[in-house]
């Protein structure tokens, strides 16, 4: 179908719904600007199916499919754009909070020139079914997956990338099937994501990038793969946990937010490179790795209002390579017997009249550096 009318093509089958089906590709009128061929579909309870590519040669100027109402399923069997060109240059709105099921069964979905909003009803209703690496890209424009959970079917590893100069990424939650990977990169933009994974259904997770956009966590992350988060992190909704099946957890920047944070990497290594709670104190901090022997490295702690518990009696090593570990509540550092707690430089441990404990393991103090412990005037 060639939308060669330099305007909006509207298809409306009524609220009771008739199906809408495109058996071939859909193209705009021209290969370049102006991108002024728009497609608007309203099908009520009827399903909408796109069997061919959208805008692979000539991009549309906008795409709206049941954006305001209707619970019919929406299926994209082919791509929107391709790996080099966007399929829509303009605003894209697909689905609404009543949409029963959204299916993206191809590998590439590329957008430019406006916001992209993909919405479905609550539940595992946004299905990635390419059974291969699947990417959603924009050119510094915002993209949102709202209400529904993204479900990654077998092998549908997900990448959402808005480019280095930033467009925001907002995702309600993500579920997997067979250790699918998740890569979310908003460049200098803001990334906000809810729960990712349950059990071992998700593999490696990479959030953010060295472009240093912010990362907001709104739910638990549970994986059978490494978790790497780059960019200043904010803990926003409820208690936040990151749990892996003996895989590494790495935060490459600061962590802030008035929430409890729990990190469990089993035999994996947990590394925190930025200050924890420096501008917004955490409610509590727990990095125990369960009962396993994974190593733990922590730079600085700037603020935790409740208890801080680091390590367990089997922890291989705890490396404290920052200069300040400051909390209002207790601090407990526990590692396996031996000299397995390393303070690598001059460091100060401070509480507000609460205890500081180094348990089970001996402590190696830094050469030519002073370790100071101050539990306040009332004493801890």
C-alpha cells in the first residue's frame, strides 16, 4: 500500500470492531522529507495485522493504531523501517490500556522525529516473537512501553536504544522465557524501568551507557546473567533488589534514593564504583550474596538511614577502596575467616551513635593510611 496522499489515511471499523489486515508492505509517498503520509487505524474489538514491512523504503509521517480505545490484538509480522532507516518519522502510538495483545514478530523497529508510545493491558501482553535479536531504536526521541509487560519469547534478545544524544526510555516491566538478554541505552537521556525477570528467565542485563544518562529502577531485577548498570541510579519505587544466579552485579556510578537496596550475586562479584546515598540516603543496604562466596567491592557510602550489612561468613573478599563510609544506622562487614576484609586507603567509617562491626574475618588496613571509626558522641 502506497500512502501517496500527502495527508492522513484513516481506517475505522467501529467500536464493535471489524478486523484490519495488510498483506503487503506499507510505504509513504516519497523517500525523504516531507514525511506527511500518516496512517490512523481504529478497530475497536477487531484485530489489526501488518504482514509486510512499514516504511522500509519510504517512511510514514506518523502511525496510530487503536491509540485511544479498543481491545483488539495488534500484530506486526514484519519490520518498521530497517537497520539503516526509520519506518516512521513522526509520532507513533500503538495500542492502549485495553489492548489485549501486542505482537512484534520481526527483528527491527526503527523510529524518528517524534515520540513512540506502545501500550497494552496489564500482564504479559507486549510479545517479542522474532525468536532472534530484536531492536527498537529512535534518533534521540522518547520511547515508552506502558502498562503491559514486555515478554521475550525464545531467543528474542531485546535492545532498546535512543542514541548517544538521548531520548528517554520508559518501560513498565520485562519478562523472559529462556535466558533472553536485555540492553537498554538512553544515551544522555533518562532510562526508567520496572521489574526485569523472574527466576532464570532473563540472561544478562545492561542498563545505561557511558553517555551518562540517568537510570531509575522501579522494581526488582532477577537474572541468570551479569547485570551492568552505567549512569547515576535512582531507586524510585518500593524496595529494590538485584539478584543473579552466581553472576556479576556492577554499578558504575552513584546510587541514590530513599529505598532499601539488596544485592545478591551468589558466587559472582558485586562491584559498586560510585558513592551510595551521597545525595539521597538509602533506607537500608544489604549486599550479602546470600551464603555464597562471591567477592564484594564498594567505593564510598554517603548515606544510609537504616542498617548496612555487607557480606556473609563465606564471602571471599570485601574490598573497601573508598575514603568515606557514612551511615545513620549500623554497619556490619562480614567475610570468611582469614584476612579477607581489605581497606585499601585512608578511610573513615561513621555512624550516628550506632555500631560498626567487622565480623569473622580479619581486616587488612592500608599501608601508609589512617583508618578512622567514629560512632558518634553518644557512642556505638
